[in-house]
C-alpha cells in the first residue's frame, strides 16, 4: 500500500511540475470570445468567400458596360546587305529617261480599337446581377452563422474548462480530508483504539482519491489545450478563468414564440432561401424560344458603326 501511495505521489508531482512550467494567462469570457473570433480560420475563409462573391457581383454589373478593346503591333525587319552580282533592279524609269530608287520598307506600325455596347441581352444581364446579389447576401449570412457557431463553441469550451478546474479543486479537498483521516486512524491504531481493518479502508479511500485527482488533472489539461487551440494561443498557456460569469435575466416565452424566432433569426435558413432565389431562372415563354442580343459596335480607324442581332434557338 505504501509503494502504491509513493507511486501516486510521484505521478502527482510530475503533473504539478508540468503545470508549473506553463505560462499562465487570466482570461474572461469576453476576452475568450474576442480571441476566438479574431483567430478563427473558418471566419477568415468566410471573408475570402465574401470577397469572391462581391467580385462576382461586380463582374455581373460590369457586363452591361461598354467593352473596349485596343490592339496594336509593331514589326521591324533588318535590311541585309546581299550582293547577287546582277543588274540593279531597284530602279525604275519614269518615262523621261530618269531612274528612281524604290523605297526600302523595313518596319510597320498599325493599331485599331473596337468598342461594343450591349443594348439588349434577353434579360440575362439583369437576372445575372440579381442572382449575384442573392448569392453575395447568402455568403454573408453563412459567415454570420459560422460566427454564431464559434461563439457557442467558445462558451461551451469555457464552461467545460471551468468545470474541469472545479473538479480538480474538489478532488484535492477530498484528498486532503482523506489523508488527514489516514493520519488520525494511524495514531488511533498505534494506541490500540482502532482496528487495523478500518485503517486499511481509510488508506484505500485516500488512494482512490489520488487516482481521481490524476484523472481530473488529465481532463483539465485536455480541456485547457482544447481552449488554447480554439483561442489561437500556445498549447503551453495555462488559462486562469474568471469565476464570475455574467448571467442575463430573461423572461420565459411560449413554445410558439421560440419556434417563430427560430424561423426568423436562423441565418442558415435565410442563406438557403437566398441561394434558392439566386438559382431561380427566368420563366420560359414562347418569345424566349429565340434567344438573341442587340450589340452596338464601333471600330476604328475605319470608323465603322454597326448594329448586330445574333439569334440562337434555346
């Protein structure tokens, strides 16, 4: 029994040394919520998705703007010196007996511009803009939903860590009482006032409390590491929680009121409804069987202005 107690004392000593080497940080619930929202990788991914949806909306809006293209090229060819030992063929007569030299062209520069403006696209641009707006709003609601989930997970982790620390304190208090009982029973057994069997029961109870303390400390360390990862802190940071939690008083509501709040305030349902609206296509009509565009195009330097009607069957 003494060897078992010695082994448990050594294990508790190692746990105490490991806890002593950790960096301590006092943190409140508000601080935990701020750190979890600030260091959340999910929210950073949601912000990137919001930027992507905003860029898609901007692209859909820009489709109704004029499209201008400017192209140009410059070519240059070196003039090699080649002597074919033939008569000069670069001179021509002008009818008066005089000869003139042909021009030597070794470079060329040209450019042109093309501008087009969509006048009618069968409603595709308008529906594309509306769809992009719905999808952008749905992406923002998804980010708000993830934010609420992170807040909920942080509160649960904070409470679990508080419970784990309270369990350690409670087991330590019980262990102290059990050790004091063993010491008292030992003195009584030496004086012949207590049976040996009662002393062994007290020692067994103290050993059970030591095992429970190791289990509680292990659970506390796991909860502390989980909280550190959630807050974006180092795994070696020991969190000292604030024991005073703010409890907001709220009046009870009826079941119908809770159900109505669930339908109106749930961000995931609102996001799903917006995505359905964004994927909704325009109604099919007989006039939509022929799908066409009206495009006004201007080309330079020829100064050509044309109106095109590309038509395709749906």
